[in-house]
C-alpha cells in the first residue's frame, strides 16, 4: 500500500489546485460584478470624472480581465454616444424655431431654419440607429478581441446586455423628430404664403381668416 501513497498525495495536490482555481475564478467574477455595478452607478449619477477613472482601470486578471476590458470599452463608447444624444436633445434652438424672433431673423425664406431642421433630424436618426445597435448582442460581442470559453462569453453578455437596455432615449429622440417634422410643416407653410403674412408688435398676422386658422391648426401639432 505504501508504494501507492504518492497517488494519494498527487490526488490531494490536484484537488487542492482545482479548488484554488475555482475559488480564484469565483473571486475574480465577484470582483468584476462589483466593479461593473459601480460603473453603472456612476453612469446613472453622471459622474464623468470618476467614471472615466473606473473605465480606464482594470481590476481583475486572467480571462476576467479580457471580459472586463471589453465591457468597459463597450460602456465607454455607449456612454459617449448617450452624452452626444442628450446634448442634441437639450439643444434649446429646437424650441426657438416657431417664434416671433426666428420669423423676424430668418423669414420669409427660412433658409437657416430649414437647414437646421434637416441636419438635426439626420443626426438624431443616426444616433437612434447607433443606440439600437449598441443594445444588440452582436455589437457587444464585437468588443471581445480575444477568443474565450463560452462561459466567459455568456458571463460578459449578462454583464452588458440588459444593463443599459433603456428605450426611453429612443422615445425621446422620436419625440424631438416629431417636433422637428411638425415645425418644418409650419415653416413650409410660411414660406409658401410669405406674401400673405407680416409681423407686428410681436405677433404674426395673416391676410385672411382662412390662413390664420390653418396656421393655428398647425401650431396645435406642437402642443
């Protein structure tokens, strides 16, 4: 029996090594989950300084470091896209298109206004498509630059897809696009009937009641 003692020792060593690897993996996985949760909390708080620091720092090792790097690069690009979208949605110029001041400055042809509407609509449509793309598994996986075991790939997707699946932004974009479309209809109306309206004492006046009613109905689409 003694001559087989080394088999038992080897078994114990192997078992101990496996247990260490499993424990190490679980520890790295827990560390990454906690790290990404902190990243999402900083995003929600719009804490850009701390978020940037987090995204540029890798806290795990091995295969989990590959997962972490991919996840953080994905989040970094997605967050920058969201910031760009919000900046565009918050642009106050959108609210000044159908105003006396804009009529005065850009009427009666409204060349600048029409250019702005078309450019902004195109930009928002592009942002919406990019945002939808970021919500796909295919886009998320494109950030994994190295081959990984299926377990790590699935874990990566769990940490990414669904965490930022907020379609409120898409609804907000569609709302602004609708406002721009309705504004363009009003501007086109004013261009088409530019000889039938004038500005006076901060009001726009039309030469007929019919045109006045048409204009008022168009304004109601913005309410």
